């Protein structure tokens, strides 16, 4: 579903699958949820997101792989020329 007519709204977190399932069942639309693992790997195409907000510090189980996650997010971010 398009969020405000401009795209999709995705969220994600490292959970046992319960939180992601809850979000998909009760918050979709407008929120879509992705369950993440500790290792940096996203199931999205390169250049998928036009805006990314990331709070790795708020997810202590991701800090061991923080650099890898930042690289993974950068790869998924749409870089548009001005």
C-alpha cells in the first residue's frame, strides 16, 4: 500500500518472529514489517529505499555487526542525482 501516495512504510527489528508477525497482521497497512537477523542481510533489492532511518544503538544485538549493517543499508538506499 502506498503511504501518503509516495511509497511504502517499512519497519524491522531483530525478533523471534513474533513481533514481525504481529506488525504484519495488525499494522499492515500502512506499516510493513521485516524480521531481521543479527547478520547484515536484507531481503530487498538494491536501491529499494528512498529514505532510511536506522537506530543500531537502540538494538544492542546488532552492535556486533554495526559496520556490516550500515553497508547493507547503504546498498539498499536509492541514490538519486540532483
